[in-house]
C-alpha cells in the first residue's frame, strides 16, 4: 500500500523524543499555557522570522482571531480565494464581514487580475492562501493592497517554511495564520494553530481575544473566546520543528521525481513558479478522467486525495452570495484535481510506482 500520508512512520522515527516530551508536560502538569507553549511560540516565531507568535486551538480559530484583531468595518468585503478550505471563508463571515471570491491562476494561488477585478469601494482586506505549499505572488499582492488600502492576512496553513523571493511566508502581510492539524507539514498530535505578526498591538489584541478578553487574571476588558494551543501539542511541535526543513527537502525531492516521471503525458502537472520555495504540502495534478483514475489507483493500492472537491462558491454554504463565479477557473476545474501521495514516508520506488500506474491507466484509456 502506498499511503497518502503516514504519520505512524514519522512518529516511529522520533518516538523517544516525542514520548519524553509528552511525559515531561504531564509530570509538570503544564497542560494549559506554561513553559512548553511559551517555548514553542518563541521557536516558531524565530523559525518564521516574525516578532510574535501566539499559539491557538486550530488554524480556523487563528484565522477568525486574526481577522477580528484588524477591526475591519462591519459589513465590508474580504477577498478570499474560491479554491481553498472552507475555514478561510468562514473566518470572514463569522466576523460579520462579507466574502468576495477571487479566482486562481495557473499555479492555483490567487490570480492578480481577478483580485483587481473584484475590488469594490467596500473592500477592506484580502486573505492570501499559500495553497498546496506554494507562495502567492506576494509583491504584486502587497502592491495592490497598498494602492487600495487593504489589510493583508496570510493563510499559511499549508505552507510552513515556504518562501517567496527568499522570504518566509507569514512575514509579508499584516498578520498570518498557521494550522498544526496532524496532516499538515508541521502537525501536532491533535488540533493546533498559530498567529504570527510583527505588529505588537495586533499580537496583544489576539492574545486577549483568544483568552476571554483578559488583560490580567481577573480583568476581562471585553468578551473574547477560549482558543489555546495546549502544552502537549506545543511540546510535540517543539520536537518536530527542528526536522521540518529536512522533511521539506524530502518533499522537494519527491516532487521533482514526480515531475520527471510524469512529463509528456496527458495530465497537467503543478506549475512551479521560479521565485518561490515550494514546500509541497500537496502534489496536485489535473486529469480529465479524475474519478476513474482515483478508482484505478485505489485498485492498485495507491491512496489519493482531492483538494478541493467543490470550489467554495458552488457549496450549499455559499448559495446566498450574490456573486457569479461560474466562469472561474477554480470552479470549472475542481472536478479534475487529484492529490498524489506526498510526504517523507515515501521512497523513490513508491513515486515511480505511482507514476507507472498513472501511465498504465492513461494507456488503457486509449
Ligand atoms: C487546514 C487549513 C485550515 C484550517 O486549519 P485547522 O487547523 O484544521 O482549523 C485553514 N486554511 C487552510 C488553507 C487549510 O489548509
């Protein structure tokens, strides 16, 4: 079986360290807050190259809290990619703001022309999602944001350690969010997330909002929520963080092997931009007979994924939006996308096996 993801195998490679880290948290009863959380927050801020990091309960909360901290005018519009996980858009609606969908370009990240085309006088912010582990064109996005005075939130849930022009994502916008969902490139052993920023006042606002509006133990200045990264997750993440660059390197080798083995056939491969350090959270191809191909691969013991099955504007949840997105590339192509197995659990022979199985499928179809 060639697995899409193999977290058990990863655990076995760092088992002693993880087990010790978890035991230490329990022995110190540092379950909520405390030194393990503080330590990881500092380490992750350093890794990203940002001043502040706040651990929160998950990547969805991170987005909601980060947006809240920007204090955008109620009812104003926030530009969100049509092809992302629903959490990106949910954060907008949950803050009393209006979702406005943007199309993607050839690399599946936010299309710059679409961004400008959907701007209105009521637009207050944009969320740049570094989809699949590839950075958005941040310099162009920041240029537009400056012209139209928009706040920029980076959703880095799939892009820990990814770069744009040698600068890590999460350091371009006003504020950035990460997810440590177990399957992400840096994953906890449960839910987890983080907010990263260079802006001290935004950081403090997020800190208070995520902690019941507290400024001190008994001083609640406003109503907030409870959203925290717990000690055990933080300790696990501290064990894993030093391995992240090595795991990214392995993902890059795998991606290159796929690219070489799958060229010149009738599926489209990921478009890799020149000025980015792609971290390959997902290796997504596009095939016309996608569903048949998935079934064929499954019959040959190869697990695949779909990201995303239905573009957001076509979901029931967004029936109410007054925006016709039917002409979007993101909405037309969602039925062709397929994510191949990706992760440091894979060996070269696995990749070659996936590639030859895809070729056999295409050949059979002729
Ligand atoms: C995973 C993900 C999220 C949500 O993260 P959770 O930790 O699962 O809440 C948000 N945005 C994107 C792009 C994601 O991939």
